[in-house]
C-alpha cells in the first residue's frame, strides 16, 4: 500500500541530540530523566525521554540555517542545564559513557520502551549509546529516495567526524566509534537497505509490516533513512558530538552535501546507490579507524585515506556554504580534521591521566563550554 510522504521545504533542518545525565560526584550515569519530565510537564515537544533513564533527547524546531540550529540547541541546552542544576546533575553528549555499566541501567517507564525490551531483550537493554540525528527536508518521495542514495557514499565521512565512543564499560575498545557496533545488533538498525525507487521502498516497508518485523516507520533505525511523516531524510549514523560547535559544523557539512546533491538531481544527474558491501565495509573502517581509515572508492577496490576525502569534500562544499550562510561552521570541520574528533581527545585525556573519571569530567566541561578543550 502507498506510504504517504509529507513534503517539506528542501534543505530545511531538524537536529536531535541525545544527552547523558551524569552524577557530578561519581561521574557515573544517573537515572533521573523522570525528574525532568515531572518539572517540564507535558507541553515540551523538544525535550523527550529516551529508552534509558540516564538519557534525555533535545531537538530543534524546523530550521532554515545552521545558525538557527545553533540558537535552538543553545536555548534547549540552557533550559536542560537549569533543570540539571535543580536536580544536581550534569551532562555530556559523547557517543558512549567511558565507564558506566549497562546492567545497572533503568528503562524509562513507557509502553513503547517496554515493547522494545520485550522484543529485543539483551540487545535493547545494553543501548547505553548516544547519537545525533540530522533531518533534511525533501520536496517529495522521489526526491527523498534520490537524495538518500546520493548521501550513502558519505556515511563514513560523517561517522568519522562524529566518532566519540572509544570507551565502553571501562575499556578502550580500539574503535573510534563503539556506538555503531552496539546499535547495529538490533534487527532493523545499522546498515541501510538500498532502493532505486520510492515504490521499491514502499514494497519493502509493506513486507516488514506484514511479517511483523516492524510496527511503523519508527522501527526502522538505519544509518540513513527516509522519514515520510516528517518529509525528511534522517542521517542517524553519527555519534553524539561532544560540543555544540562540532555539532553545528557537522550539520553545516550535511546541509551543503544535500544542496550539492540536489543541484545535481535537478540537472538530471541521478546517483545510483553504492554496492552494499562497500557501504558496509566503509562503515566498519570508519568506526574502527576514524579519519585514518582507508575507505573503498569503487567496486574495483581502489581506496583513499578518509582524512583526505573529508578535506576534499569540504573544499568542494565551500560555494554551497557561502550560499547557505554556513561558511564559518564549515571551517570548523577543517579544525576538527586538523585537531582530531572527540575520540582522539578522549584518548589523549586517558593517556595523560589513566582515569576514566577524568575523561568523563572532560566531556562534561566540553558540553558546558560548547567547544573542544585542550587535553
């Protein structure tokens, strides 16, 4: 049956950020999200609970520019921090907590989360992970599918820039992003299916519903997915970025790549999705090595250093950044490449201190300052 797609203004933005709720003394996660919603009441659509009580999600409204995203998130973060002061907690936005134990987590009391736990059991109980999701507005369903396919080659770029989960339950995993390996254990999460037409996606969606694999579009958690209810493509592969500055830098690059892809689409340049094995392998390489990954460029197996590919992409996007009024934010991507994303800074702190508490403290201070700090 048809899957209605709600049109959106092209290239508009919506951003969702998942925050860690942290005890300022122990630096461990603390299950206090119910306390936030007792104080907030029911009329706060941009601050929502998540599956564990040590997490809270903040989202923007519909934004036209990255500057709008920055203002929206800044205001929400200030509201959250004020409530945090009342409850005696602090926050961080990295993809994982350095030493918390998932066995000690409490699930938020909601029917949907109870269903997810019942269906997925241990796989869902360990979702002690935190991401950033970026929605970009699409004209219609056909536009959305074309833009989805055009974005697929750049998933490793966005993952490496955002990677911020090198530690898991008090161990260095050796990965830049542990979060994506945890999340993709869910049956409809991680590696995206690819389709050349919206009808093919509709048929696949119907099969998932008919087989009771999903209940609704909300149960598809791919790294990149169409969201017909919102009229967007949603980029979900990214770890939580540790600072507001880096979040806005990543959003700027996302918006520019979509603007470039949209221009090509309107010129009749329809991009086929990459081979599934390339998408999967490049995701693994980016999650393991971050910007130092050698990603696959084509089906002949030719490779390039991801750091160089991201630099080249930023240079290609400069005219679009000028047009979209996000040149300064795009320049921050250059700084991220030069200085290293959060996974690099966290390892530097641990190398200096040998202390996961110190790493957590660094993450909290970066969230509060809104910018990367010296290690």
